[in-house]
C-alpha cells in the first residue's frame, strides 16, 4: 500500500532514511524545473536540485505540516536558486556584442515594427535569457517570480522570506535594472 | 533610425519568457543518487563527530598544559627548601616506604 506524504515524513523523522526516496522521486521534476529557470548548464541544475534535497532532509524537522510539503520544498528550492545566483554573479558581466544573427534580426524587426516581432520566436527567448542572465540576483529572482511566473507580491514574500515592502521595492528596482540592460543592449548594437 | 521603445521591448521579452515552459525532466536514477549521498553523509558525520571530540580534547589538554607551565614558570621558587612543593610531594609519596625504617 502506498504511504501518504505525512507518513513518509514521520518515518524519515523517526530515522527511516529510505522513506525519503519516494518524496525525492515525486518532487524532483518540480525541483529541477525550478532550478532550470535560474541555471543553464545541466551540471549546475543537478547541483542545485541536489542541494535542495540535502537541505530538505536536514531541515525536515522544521516542517510542521501546516502547509503542503510541496510549498515548503518550493521555498527551499527558490532560496537555494537565489544562493546559486548570488554565487555566480561574476558570470553576468559581459557585453551584448556577441548576440546571434537571429537575435539581431528580431531586434531589427522590433525597432522597425514592434508588432511584427513575435514573442514565440526562438530569438526572442534567447534574447530574454541573455537579459535575465545580466540582472542582479535580486532583480532576476523578482522578475522571474513576479513577471514571468505571475506570482503575487505576497507569494514572493513567502517564497523568498523577504517582507512585502521589500519585494515591492526590489520589483521596482528590478524593472528599472532590466530597462537599463535593454538600453545598454540597444547602445551596443546600434551605436 | 527609429527610437526603441524599451518599455514595450521589456513587455515583449517578458511575454517571450512566459511562453517558455519549464523542462521538468529528471536525470536517470536521480533519487538513487540523492539517497546514496545521504547515506554517505551519515557515515561521514559519525567520523566527523569523533574527530571533533578528539580535537576538543586535544585543545583542552594543550590549554591545561600551558596553564600549568605558566604557573610553574611564574611562581617564584621558595627560598626555604622545607617548603619546597616537590620535596613535600616526594615525602608524601615515599611515606609508606620510609615508614618501616622509622619503626624500631
């Protein structure tokens, strides 16, 4: 008979480490999908997911069962991704001179007629990933959660552990930072 | 050249990012790897506990030795030999050996 999540967690807390495996198997797709939003290389993604699970095992005592286990785990995953972004800040300092030809074409189309540049184009995706990679860790996290995943400020506050006013301030700064990056990109390309 | 509308560009790119569905594929036997890591860590943590205990004991011993050394170094030597601590210690230690000689 399949055991419930609460039973599995209780068993792990009693010292039965093997009961942790079904939880890892069940939630790894979500943890890895979250990690893939912040890291590009597969080795980094696996490292993040691994870190999330090790932390989850260590901190399982702090899970009180008031909210679903998945929410608790996602909080850990988001915070681990944020730590990863902070640890890899150096990688975001580079110019836009290396943007590919399709990306340049997409930008040209946008400048000529914004309506003609499709959002579902691969070039647009590559371009947005390039822009996201250049954001500061705070800005990247806020843009990802607020603008891309469409989460509320309150949800972001719960996920990140930041206060609601802090999320609002960081969201404002993140949008400004993103515009600044876009301006720099335009300057690199057209000047 | 036309002026670029950054606000609109930002909206377009954000919309492009929203259209990217996150890939939730899991590497082969990922959960087994996590479980192996946890097992490895549990074994290592036992060794770490012992090592930590030994290090603490070693540090305490070194500290005690340093205090004893300092005390013996800075304590002025007694002028009167009868009040010599080492002599007293030796007398006490050898008291049982000396006893038969003392009795007639």
